[in-house]
C-alpha cells in the first residue's frame, strides 16, 4: 500500500469557512476510483510536546494499492478540479508519501 499524507495550512489560519470549504473539496476526492481510503482530519488537542507539529489546519490521508494508482489519482480530472477550486485557500502544503515495508 502507498500512503499519501497531505497537510494544509490555510492562507487565513483559523478561518472556519475556508477550512470547511477545503474539507468539502477534499471529500470529492473519494469519488476517484483509485482511492482505497480517504480520511480527513484537523489538529488533535493532544499533549504539547516538542516533537508534535499541530500547526496545520487540515490533513488528509489516502491509501492506494500502488504508485501507479497514486499517479493516476494525481492526473485525474476530479483531483485537478479540486486544486483549481480550492488552491486559493491554502498558503502551504506538505506531502508525505510512504510505502509498506
């Protein structure tokens, strides 16, 4: 499995309307056939520790069966539409892709 983790920082941190619009946009990505699992989250109110970064506004975790399927997702019209529709909402995006060992 390939894990695709994405962290978003909004242009207007803490803006509920923008956060909700981004979450709604992310939910549309579940309609892409190659996406095995989609989970969307916001920072948890866990213990503050030096190793915890909860500065992001929204995160997503997707699972794919392969790198080829993740590439198909990247090029899918629904993903491209999501970027076009929601790209104005975020200031920063960090992606972590990993595979099972």
